[in-house]
C-alpha cells in the first residue's frame, strides 16, 4: 500500500541520514587527529641552532624518495609523507631563546638508557618517572573511573577528540549524566562550555570535555606521539636535542595540569 511504501521510504531515508552523520563524525575525528599529528611532526623540526635550521639533521624532511618516511609507520601511511612535507614548508625558524637551561644528569642518563632500546613499557626508569610526575597527574580528573579509561585509550592510541557539532548527537549507550554535555564536562563534573568531546576506542560513547581537560589530554597525547616516533626510528637528531624536546613536552603537561592552556582550546 501507499502507506507502507511511504514508511519504507522514511526508514531508508533515516538509515541513510544516520550513516551520513556517522561518516561526518568520523571524518571530523580523523581531521582532528591529523591536525594533532601535524603539530607533533612540527616538533621534529628542531635544528642545530634555533636561528639556523640544518636540514641534514632531518632526513625525514627531505621527501619520501630520500627519507623513506612511510616505511614502518603503521598509521596513516598514505598521508605521512605529505604531512612531513607540509610541516617542513610551513614551520619558520624559531627565534633564539633567551631562556637559560641546564641538562639534569639523572634525567639525561635515564633518557639515554631508554633511547638505547626504546620501549613503551612504563616500568623502565625513564617512563616510570614521567608517569609519576607528569602523565599520571595530568590525567587525574575528578571522575576517577573515566580518567582511567582515558589513560588506557591514550596509551593504546585509540582516543579520538572531535569538535562538538552545532546540533548535539547521541552520546552512545552510557548514561547521559556520565557523558556530560555541551555545558557540563564529563571529566571534571563541573559546568563548563564544552567545545569538544572524546571517544574511547570504538565504544561509540562520547564524553564532553572542557577546554582545560582537552589541553591536558592533548599534552599527554603529544608526549606519547613523540616518543612513539623515537621508538619507530623516525626522529633523526642528536640525543640531547631529543632530550630537550621531551623536557619541553613534559613542561607542557605540567602547565596543562596547573590550568594553563592556549586560548584556541
């Protein structure tokens, strides 16, 4: 009958709309992840002197034909070389820093030992210290159970951050109270304007997060991204330059934990 046919058409339209919305959300999430990778790759453009870039230190920036960047890079193989090329073209030399600094012999020794055989096993002295002093505190939110899930997702590289759509979509199977909302952060439980939300793995559950919480998660993700690149052999730098980049990323985690974050968050 005409009524049944109309119902069938409505169901098909709803199914197609739901599929399209899901694809849109996934695409936005991938874009956000790619942007995060570009940011992380920019950190690799560290030169012998800040005002005088030395490209010979960075064969991964010479293009796919010379660097072989894509080989062994497990994720986003088709776009890795393009991102490295974009990073090398768009990043201007950093101004000479007036900040004084001195290598801590204990921290440097721990990093050197880890660098000899890079691992993501947090029982090694290098990562154990960073977990205790930076990663743990940075991901220690009011909602403890959710905090632990976030930490695991960050470690496994399965956490997705995406901007909140103008029209809210279902948060998944988890109770709405646990997921927060556009005006309530799921991690802190406080009333905050939440411009982003996270998904842990393929659970399909979304959790709204405040700018401060996003900054903390992003700081930890940036750290893990960099040490994964070292582990995969993608960072071709002097060990001391790598050490200072790790220290910079640790400082970013500390600042985020203390509540400092960029205005664009």
